[in-house]
């Protein structure tokens, strides 16, 4: 356990003891430990619950089990609690304060904007002002020093950035304007000019954030509608100061990040956009991060000054990168984390950049752009990667670029294994992440946690792009585990979702195997739904899922299978073509539909007349009928081209199991396309044995067209966890039907009486 976590543990335990009431809320306790971050705070509470020191009464509320814990008992309990069930520290539940912050911001803005802006337009106003106000609060303690520094180095030829960083206490951003939100409210008449001066005073490292929000145009529009001063005045009263000793009721970084995301969700609902394309619920992130680090594949994580790279190609608001970085730093305080990310949406990217800057994270490698069409880090390999790409979103806009790369670079590029249907690009992101792994055998670990819906498990038959991607992943032994999540876990969808865990350096016990974990029953119901999200992972849910995964044992919720168990060969089973031929009125009428019979000067009526001369006999041998047909055409002096002859034979024939088999020119039976079928043979099974057992017993004349055999892979996840439920006894059903029938008859009697 890290010294940082140990110190926090002591402080929180002392604070719990000091409370007079054995039942308390997290808000009460947080005030007593202002120096402990929310991340560490919640981890300590989790450990105290596991040790039996606390009982979780409900979300955000705990009860002390014993009013007095002896010194020996405390040491014993602490040792138990501080021994994790998995190799790294467990994560925590979503902070409860974020929705309240979002509610306050929404209500504040709604008072000003209602009427002049439509609800779906609120986001373009509220988000930049929320970002601005948060930054204003973060910079408030060092504002005076920054202004002094600006005056001191105003005429210097030296880049003053280093001096501003010192003035802010190490922050990578600052504001040299004389204004802040409080002083802006002193001059209603000059609000537009002063606010523009304030925005222009931000350092270059953060100024582009407001460019993405078109801040200058927004300020002009608000001023024109006489709303600017009122809005600034309202936001100046919103407490977005970081929680510390000076502001015990402030907002910590975790809550602020979630507040941003809750606001995005609301705006997306109003405009019918997809909030899930921008960010992922923190409880789902915490589980993904926990699974990502719940192995001993990389023993160097605990080393002093260890450098770790994190990457998210669909960064959203930066939640995955932030939670992963916090997790690593709690485990090893000296670790150096270098986050990389790419985000498509400008406004979401702006929030990601602002939030990470405020947290003191390195944002030099957080890039705006489309990951699929233009990889921002083409030559980079990463240690740990996370992503929640959009589900079922087509990639038509980047189709040319993706197909061009696949065609030109093949396996040297990102998309060599295959391309999925253009209607769903999830597996393109999977391939992209795999391309960023360190080479196998390089002694450098790369691990991936990616959230996908059910489609990548099974969509596409053998030989399809999706199947070939699964084949590549499994045959290269990259897939470590798939965890099925409960439904209704995400803001924008209630469908089933899965976390895929991939590794280039599997533990020995996991090599050649894939673990399936069914976590669909591990959740708590939310008191208030957020969009489609009605369920959440509680602390004990995350711990239980991580334990199932970390134990790597067969259980009710965990299945372990060889990678070959998901493979199969699709064989094409053919049956012979058997036809009879007859010149009947019905079959002659079919000739009218054959356009080819009216070409090359052929008279259709003359042809019919010649055919009628054959007579009404039924021929069950094609060669015999062809001879008779040839003589009839010769007598009528009619010559047919090959396509015309084929059309005549097709019109006059019908399938007949009692007829002779039709052979081609090489004396091979011709297949009947209408009787053609396919079978999926498990990869490890002999095809001949399978066909003898499953096919030839029923259709002895069948054969396999070996040239059409394809290898495929699918992961039928639910099949491995299926539980048979016996149908109810017929007597019970009969009894219920009789009872209902009796009730209906009695009701009818009352009506007709």
C-alpha cells in the first residue's frame, strides 16, 4: 500500500472515531478530512467496510459498527482491510454530489436563458461558462501573484511562462487580466468589454478551449440580448472552488468532472444527441480500470519513477484517462503517467482539456481529430489503453481513408485483419487499439479495456470482416476476458454491453484461454435514473467482479474456455440437381418471360411450334431430352445460341427427386442451388466425421464443396451461462385457465342479467 493511502487511512479512521453519532454521511466526514482527496477517501471507506468497521447503510451513508475499537483490534482490522483481494487497490463508487452541482448550474442558467434560448441551446452557453467559472475559482488563490508577475515581466524579452507557473504554484495555465468573476460584476455597463478582456487574458495553453466554444460570438450574442451581465452575476455566486481548508464545501475534481458529464447528458437529451458518444459513467470506468490493473503481468508498476503511458482514442471528457491516472498514482505515488488521447467533438475535447489542466495532468498529447481517418500517434505504442467507442455508429464519412489504409498497408497498418460492415465501426477501434500494443515477446506489457455492445461478439458469418477480426484476436491469443455488464448501465442505451480485456503478455495460467465473466446480476438500482441509466455499480459489486476475474476459476459467474472453442468451419453442403423435362402448356408459357429468346432474329412462336412437336412426354434424363430437343429444332431449321438453349431448358424443367442426376462436362454431379445448405463444424472436429454423423444419415447423396469452406469465429456469450428453467406443469396451467374462464363467465352473467 502506498504511503499516501496509508496516511489517508489514518486520518479518515480518526475522523470516524471523532463523530458523536455512529451513523453519518460522507459529507459530514469529508469536512473533517479536507486534506484527503475524494478518491483516497472512498478507498479507505471501502476497506473499512470490508474489515467490518463500517456498515454501508445506503448510498453516501455509513454506520460505525463499534463505538470503541481497541488498539489491538484496530491494528488487526487495518491489516485485514489493507490487504486487497487483487493486486492493485480497489476502486470506489460514483460520488453522490455531482448531480447536485449540475442541478445548481442548470437552474442558475435556466433563470437567465429561458425564453431567449431554447433548452437544446443551453449547452452552448452553460458549458463554456461552467468551464470559465471553474478555472476562475481554481486560479483565485494565486490571482494577485500572477498580476504582480505580469507587471514585473511586461517588458521582458524572456518568455515569462516559467514565472507564471511559479506564481500559480505549478499550474500550466493562468490569466493575466485584471478581472475575475467577482470584479466583473462591479461594472454592468462595461461587462462585454471587460469579459472579452478576461477571456483574452488566459494563457495560450488554455485559450483555445474558449475558441472551440466560439466565446467571442457567444459573449456578443448574450450582450445583444441583455443577458450577459445577469449570467456572469449568477455564475459568480456558484461555488466551484476546489475543496480545501479554505473551501470545505468546495467541489473536488472527481465531482466536477462528473458534473460536466451530467450537464452534457442533459443537453444531449434536449437535442436528441447521443451523450454516450462523449463520455462513460464513472462507475463503469472504475470497473474497467480495476480490471485493467487486476493482474500481475507488469511487476514494474511499483518501481520508483516508473513511466506509464495511457491512451484513449475516444477520449470524450477524459474520464477514463483521469480515473486510470488517479488509480496508478494511488498505487505508486512516484509513478509518472503520460496520458494520450484523441477526441472528435470540439466542445467535449475542450472540457477534457480544461478538466485535465485543472487536475494538473499533462495535456500535451490530448488531440482533437478523428481517430479512424487520421491517427494522431501513428508511431506510438502504449502500456495501458481504454476506450468506449460509440455503438452502432457508421463509418461512412471515413470509409475512403480506412479502406485505403487497409488496402495499401495491410497488416503493417491498423486494419489488416479485416473491415466490419460500414454500419458499425466498433471493431475498427478495437483493431486500432491492438495496433498500439507493444509487440508480443518484447518484454513490454500492453493491456486494453474496451467497452462494446453485443454485436462484435457474433455479428458476421465466417469470412466476414467481423469474423476475421475475431479470428485475428483469438488466434493471436490477445483476448484475456470478456465481462458482461448489466443492462441500463449507460446514459444513452439500455442494451447489453461488455468489457473486453486484451493483453500482449498473458499470465501463464491464461495463455491459450479466454475467461467469460457474467456480471449482469451485480448492480444496485439508482434512486433517480439518468437518461437510460437506472443501475450502478456499488463498491462491493466492483470488488466482486474483480475477484471473479482475478481468481481465474470456474464458477457460476465465470467460465474458462480455450481460444479454439470459439472457432468453427462453415462448410457448404451440396446435393445433386435432378430434373424432369416436359413440353406442357404451363412450361411453354414460361418462355414468354425469357427476354433472351427474342434476340438474334429468333421468332418465339416458331420456337414454340417446334417444341410442341416433341409431344407431352415427361423426360427424366437431361441428355435424352437434349437429343430430342436438338432433332426438333433441326427439323424447324432453328439455331439457338448457348444462352437461349439454357433458357429453354430452364423453362421446360422442374425438380424431380425421381429423375436422373445431372452431370457437368467433367462428369461431376451438378449441385442444386435450391438444396444447398451450410453447416458450422467446431474447429477441432474432423469434417468427414461430422458430415457422416450429422448430414449423410439424412441425405446420403450429399457432399461437401471443399473449395467453399471458411473458418469463422464467434463468441456466443449467453450460451455458456444459460440456465434451464423447466416449464410449469400442465395441471397448473389448466387450473389457471379454468379459473380465468370461470371469472369471465361470471362477469358476463352479471352484464346480461
